[in-house]
C-alpha cells in the first residue's frame, strides 16, 4: 500500500510538511509491479488527486483535516540500497529486485570481489 496525501505546506514551520491534509488516497499494490509500473500508478493517482482538489476548491466543498498521529519519514534510496545478498533466495529479495531502477541504480551483488548487476524486466505479452 502506498498512501498519498495532498496537504498544505507551511514554509515558516520547522516541519513544513505538517500542515492540514486536504485529500488522501491509498494505492494498493499486488506485489508484482516493477518500478516503472509503480511510478506510472503514482503519476496517475497524483493527477487524479490534484484534479479532485481543484474541483472541490472551486465548489468550496473542501475542508482540511489536521494531521494526527506519529510522523513517518522515508529517506531517499541510493545505489547501495540495491545490494542483493547472494546467500538468500530470489523470492526473499523480490521487493528489492522489482523496485530497482534498471537505469540509475540496478540491483547488484558482489562475488569474489567483483560487482555484478542484475536488471529485471517483465515478459511482454
């Protein structure tokens, strides 16, 4: 599940992303999507959320909600996050493989001090 939130940013606050939330949407993943598919789903849902926001704003039917609960923070991934463990099976590392960016940071493993890259693609029907 990926949670999207459209919220107001307060640049004067130490936590500018703590402003009121206008809209939320959950994206359910099957667990078989590759990074490009996830990005496409995100883009389509962000556009949909933005259009919904504009429509609600124009109709003045928009009531933001204050954020509650514990905040979460996800650091930006980098190439070293794509290291596979050659002693583990593929299934246990499938999430790492399917979210690897084949162009910028492909999955890799090191064997006998040599770095090997793996790129993952789905069969085209």
